[in-house]
C-alpha cells in the first residue's frame, strides 16, 4: 500500500515537473527582429542648443492657477515659431484652452486614420530653497558635461522639442506623409490637462476624428531597474492608473479634555486610517502588469523564467516578491496613501471633528466607486464619514492592446534606434495627458527612448533634471523613424 502511494506521488511529481518545463520552454521571447537602419545624420549641437533655449522659458504649472504666466507661454510659442520655420509654414496650427497647441500635417490618403504625437509645454515649479543645489541653474538652459540641464529637460520639453526637430527635418527634406499626423502640446499637463489636452481631444471628437494611435510621454529605456534582465528595457505604457482622494471626518463630542469620552475624534480617526493601511485593496497580476511579465519573463534567467511561465502555481510567490518594493507594489494594486491629518487647536480642548485625506491610485479594473465602497467597509464606523474629496477623481485608463499593429510599430521603432533593447508593455503609475484621448482610439501608448537609470528617477520633478545630448539625438531619430514607419 505504502509503495503504491510513493509511486503515485513520484508519478505526480514527474508530471508536475514536465508541465513546468514544457510551459517554460514554450515561454518564447516576444521581441521583434528588426532590420538595422542607417544612423540619422544630425547637427546634434545645434539641436541641443535649441533645446537649451526652450528650457529658459518658465512655463510653470503652479498648483495655484492664478499664478499662471500667460506672457511666458506666448514667448515660448514665439520661440517655437522662429526655431522651426519650415514646420510652421507647412503645418496647420490651432490653439485650444488659450495655450495648448495642435498642429496638423495633412496626409495624402484620407482613408488612413491620423496618428497623434504628444508632449507638454508646462513644467513643475522648482521647490523653493533648492535652487542652489542644482549643478546648473534650473532655468538657465546650460549645456555642460554632455548634458542639457534644466527644468523640463526630461519632463517634457525634451520630447516636445525632439518631435518638432523630427518634423522640421522631414518637412525640410520635402517629405509628404500619406497619413495625417497631429502634434498636440498641452499647457497644463502637470495640473491634470483639463484645460488643455481635454479640450484638444474634445475639438477632434467634435470633428468625428478617429485616431490610429496616440503616443505620449510616460515611457523610457531603463537600465538596471528591472531585476533579472541585464539588457536595457524600454517600457511602453499601455495603461495608466486612476486617482481619487477620500476625505475621512470623525465626529465626536468636543469639550474640556479633563473628562474625555471613551472615544475621541482623534482616536477614532487614527483607528480608521490604521484600518485602511492594514486592509489595502488586494494585489492582482492583470492587465498591463500581466502583459509586462509576459514580455520580460522570457528574457530572464531560467529559474525566474520558470516561475513566470507558471503563474498558476507561483502566482502568490511572484506577487510577494514583486510587491516587496513600493514601486513593484504600485503596479500590483490600488495604493493607499494617507496624506493629510488635521484636528485640534489647543492642548486642553477636545476637537469635535478630525479630518484626514487618503490618496488612492487606482489599478485598471478598480474604480472610484469600488474604492469608496472598500474604504467605507473597512472603516466601518458610523462616527467616521468617508467621501470623495474635490473633483480630481479620475478612473483608471483602459488597457491598450499589445496585439495591435500600432504597438508593433512602436516596438519595432524602439529596437531600430536602440538595437538590443528589450521592449515591454507596462503600467504608468503616474498620469499623462494621453488619457484624455482614450475616446478617439483604443491604441494609446506612452513611450520614449530617453535612458533612465537608478540615479535618474529622482531628477524628474526633482533637482538636476537633465538630458544626455546623445539620448536627445536618439529621441529625435526615434520620432523621425516612428513617423516614417507609421505615416509614409
Ligand atoms: Zn510630463
């Protein structure tokens, strides 16, 4: 009897091992083979100088919109006109929301759906008191040590200027696209894009324009950021997270602190916030994150490849190890972040209310309604109300397909200008203006070929924002090639 049992277990293990190995062997690389392209001959120094010039304009999006400097945006747009004269002579130009610009390079074949290439004009402010810690002043537009330095170099004037350089060059060479190309440059992306990109999208929707695809910021070539893959990895955003802040208010009897009730407003609110932290929305491997594991898994060493090829067995282990870092966790679930906590005015007075704000970033598949529902269920205290704060709630974007020809074009273009790069879909944990165009196409991608290493993440919105001149030249080549691959 015992022997039979041992034999059955041994046979089961053999079958299990066979299934694991067969699935691992079938877990093929999804990287496209591409023909090499000749390098783009470019006056890199002149292009870098034009970018440096663009960084000197303080086109800042302040949280307080009354500080908006309209004259500076006008001067910046005049600078674009003088820097790219051939483009401005050839393309149509419209303005939405006062300062967002939409260019149209009309194609010869009206049966083809247009493409829309995006960037934004505005930048975040420099945190007061940190100016002196910059290697080069943030708005001086200096080039040194092989870098163009300044606020906006990475986010997002580098992309904006590179797009204009690419089109200026193609127009100058006498190129005429078959497919219409739009360039859309918002002016309030850092504030959500509701005055800019949203109105541009509404303008096109009003004309019944359907787009082939949209390409925006939000991707990069990463080095040393994805454990287990030694090659550079280009991340292409196929979805972005949603956003909602919930306001928790605890109500209690106020009064003198010498005879406190059993439960105070501060105590109840603290417990409610602690419960939310202890009971987060569950982790899930789905959508963009699942697609990413399918693309990077086959590029990994055998043991990791085996685990990723057999998620039916190793799912919990993968979720645990991937979610161990805050950045990994953010790709697996709707995050919970208490950001504001307010109560009390005097040390011997019990406040009658206490208020907290908890910010959630929504995983595609969750919604503002399901998060609100979850929070109310977890807080479960009739003395604590939970409500959506303000009007800034945004649902997660749809997940764009990786099976489309458009995703393949983006992937092929990246591998043409950056040979040997692994391309993978991913989930953008921040927000971009691209989300406003989701109604015009299901193919919304966020990509770029700027290089981001472990040292560079903090430069975005931080100190010493800069772009490598060589990377900038490659970004121009990327847009030239993308337009050639898509529209000619
Ligand atoms: Zn940006």
